[in-house]
């Protein structure tokens, strides 16, 4: 059923009134649909990526080549989600990209490449969408927060068993 604003009432989880095209650093979490562990597994606090997990890392790393007004910082692929820092630079005469545009393009590229992997390399298929419709973001407001978030990303595999996104936890979360 197509989206109908008179029937469907989607609640935005974005900060009301905030301009997500303005220059700044943003922490994002993007989850695989139904928390399927398609991107790898954690062993001894290290991610062992699947080929799909390696592809997701490559797409992330290459995004600034296609979108020069973004920079990427800390990033980690987890079994069923990714965490990363996207820095939007001022537009400098280029077309303005919003945080939502950057996340959308990341999801689109990885979904297309994942589908190729399913058909050409027999990767585990997914039902419906690869990624959940929404994503979590946090506006990084100062250097202290930046440092704490970078540490959180780096240490994420160490706390996998307690992670809210671990598949053993309820699939009903704020990220869906």
C-alpha cells in the first residue's frame, strides 16, 4: 500500500526545526531490517565481516569520492547495523546535501550492491528491504561529545552481547 498522509501518520524522530543541511558532525546508526545479522559476526570482541559487511565498509569509505561536501570519520560495521560519523561541510557553491541525502544514498548503494551479491555470489537474501526505513542520528555539538562518540564506535564490538541491537533483544526498538 502506497504512503497516504491521510491514513498513515509517520512520526519523525528528527529534531523539530533543525536544518540537517547545515555544516556539522552527525552520529548515525543504520540498522538491517529485522536485525538480521547479514554483515558479519562478533568473535572475541572483533567483527568477522561477511563479504556483504566488507562491501558496506567499501561503500562508506568511497562516499566522499562522489559527494565532496561530506567527510567521514569513525565507522564500524556490526552484524546487523552500522555506526558512523558523517561531517557535512559548507556547500561552497556545490549543491547542498542534507544528512538524510547522505544516509539515503548510502542505503541505496549498499542495497543495490547487496542484491547483486545475492544473485551473483549467493549472499544470504533479505526479505523486503535491506535496511530499516528510519535511522538514528545525533547532532555532535562539541569536541567532548565527538570524542565520546568516536570511543563508543571503536568499542562497540566489545559490548556486543549487551548491545540493544543484539538479535537476542526485542526487535521492537526506536530504530524501526
